[in-house]
């Protein structure tokens, strides 16, 4: 799915990133400088008024599929809650060069970081893969550390994908409607590693959100940054119910399989989990 013209303005895209960062802070999913956001835009963007400084930088992986695309990326060490207040200090913009291996990086004179997010290799790889596979002209990726989802991923049985989804998707009708494919889950992998990057790319081909065990989550959307954030909120709400249920000695069974199937029939939800 591609966004039709007229395209969102740069101000609107930046505002959406700032609002997502603030909301992630409100739900405790981005303590300190944890978490990062990137957006890939497939149409020409005038960056000169906001990001006048530029330099050539090497990309962490080749991305010829993104030639000419603009990527807005949070800076390493920046706090997501600060983006809304001072976006130019916390964001950079990269335009991928024709060689696919380098980019022009545009920044503000007031930037508060030396380089882009430490997870940029995974962000870039997911953007590249989705653009190549689906020919989208917009793609947002959020990495955050929602506490209830992250806590559950420390429990071995919740690291099994089918078990995790059957437990999470039983708490609210909205969850199966908005995450019909469920969420993916990966074993613990070193943050920023090539292994985590490649596993995320592969999992996010069949899911829109993946849990990085003992670390956090990554969510993607080809519709809006807000939609990627919504996915995290739906899953985190379910994880909170699940955690409350564990604390109460599993007093509730949540929605039954038959009830979930009724919901799916009523809302024409195609799913294979239940």
C-alpha cells in the first residue's frame, strides 16, 4: 500500500514522530534514551529549511532499493520524549545515494547527537525489505521497550510464538482485530547485531510487530507512525492483562476460543492462531 498524493508535509511527519515518542514515554516504553524511531519516505523532500548541514555517511548495509528515499532517524542517545519539544535537535535526515552504500546526512546545527541510533542497521534493513517486497512509498519503524511485553519475554514459555499469541490475544476483542497475525518473537540476540537485524527482517515479513526477547519490540507500518505505535499499545495492553492474571494465580481464562472465533467471523478477521 502506498500513500497517495498530496503527501504529508515534512512538518506533519516530524510531528507524528514526536507524538509517538511522547506516548512511548507515557506508557513507560522508552526509559532514558531507550528506543528509536525511523521513517522512510519515497517522495522528494525539501530538507534545507530544517536540516541545513549535510555530510556524506556510509550506510550500515547496502540499500540500493532505497535510492533517493529520505529517512528520518532519531539520534543515538536522544530521549524519545524530547522529540516533540525539540525535533531538530533529536532527528537527522538521510537521503540514500545512487550507489546504495552511502547517503547524504542532513542535520540541524543544534543537534544533540554524534550519530544515528545504534539500531539503525535493523531499521534500514526492514525498510529496505518492505520497500523491495511491497513497493510502498512510506514505512515507519519503532523500537521500544514496553515493560509488560518485555517482562513476559523473560519467561521461557512465552518465548514460544504460538503460546505467546494464544495468551495475549485472549484479553480484548480489539487485539485479534488489530493484530490478526499475532506478534512474532525472537530469542535474545545481541542488540545492534547482524543476527538481530536479519531475524527481524524475516519475522516482520509475516508480522507487523516482533518481540525481541529480554530487550523490547519492533513494530512497523506502511500507513503511519501512529499506526506502528498503536500496534505496540494493543500488544502491551494485552501483556498487562496477562501479567495481572499471572499475579492473581491465573484466576481468569480470558476470552474463550469460541468467543474469539465469533469475533473473527463478525469482523471478517482472517487468522490462523485460534
